[in-house]
C-alpha cells in the first residue's frame, strides 16, 4: 500500500474488493434477517465499492448504496446506478424511506456514531430492520492497525482491545470498538426492538489460502464457538434491530 492508501485504510477501513466465502456467509446472514423486507427499498449505509449492493441487486432487491468516500463512490457506481455520495450522520433521504438498512462494519468509522444510528432509525420504515455489523471489543486482535509514535502500523495487532479504554483509544484513535453495552447505549431511547444480538467470527479466507486444510479446520472450530459462551471473543457484533 502507498502512504495515501494506508491513510484511507486507517480512516475509512478497507471494503470488500473480492467476493469470497466470508462475504457469502455474511450475505446469507443479511438475507436471513431481512426476510420479505428485501422486497422493499434497501439501503446499504456505507457501501464501499458496492460489492454487497451488487449481490443484493442480483437477489432482486432495489438497493441504494451510500458512500462517503468519492473515489469508492465512483467504483461502486460501476456496479450499480443507485449510488449516492453522502455521510451517515446526515442521510439524504426522507423519513421512512427504507424497509431494510445494511450497516456493514461502518459505524466504527463515522464521526458521530450516535447520530449515524439515529439517522438510520429515522429513514427506516415502521417494521423495517437494520442489519448491523461492527467490531467486537472482545476480539483478541485489533484489525484496523494502530498508531505508534506518530506512525500508522497496518495489520492485526494482538491484545490492544483488552487495554483500558483510554490506552486503547490512544493507540487506535481512528476507529471505535464496541461492547454489548456500548451498542445498547447507542440505541437507548429510540423506537426499536432487538431481534438478534450476537457475535460472529470471520471466515478467515486469507488463512485458508495460505494454510489450506489447517486453515479450514481453524475456521470450523472458531465458527463452532459462535454457539458457545466463548463467542464473546468473536470478530464482530451482528445485531438485527427492528423499528416499532
């Protein structure tokens, strides 16, 4: 990566550029949570280069993708005609516009996550759902890199998220990480109910590409942990939130 690419990765995260098993697995989770809401209007709030927009459109959904970064917007527009450049804290849509909103590893990067959540609830129809993925503080690795002595260090850094919050945030000022209580606070007082509140592990496609069968065994074991109390060490929160 160039220095400019690293700066963007730090500020915005890295979207999905290649469709692999991990994306397929998450798409199945999204469609399972959505149900008949895929028949209505769908918003991907923070669509990156449009990979999920494209896949959801192939399933027959009418999807609008919103993306803050102009360059990624242009890449997404090559996949879909319904791409909008905008910020999650000020969604350019009327209240009650969407039956389903996908927020996939995005709220940790926005300037004001509480405002971004309120905006999603505002543009959601009654009975509509938000499918939300975001980083879990219990995961043993910080996947967004850290700043050390003024320089950004890209990669998976162990145990950073287990530090006291002020220390962790000093090393990782560019991205948030969430506990269950953090997410509950974001939605406190809003007209919603929680349909699903769980934690998932990744698909570890890179490990499988590198180590083959050993990587597949590790993936199967970690995904098995999603059915045990040890899921608290998983990669991401998966919450499904329905508007009342």
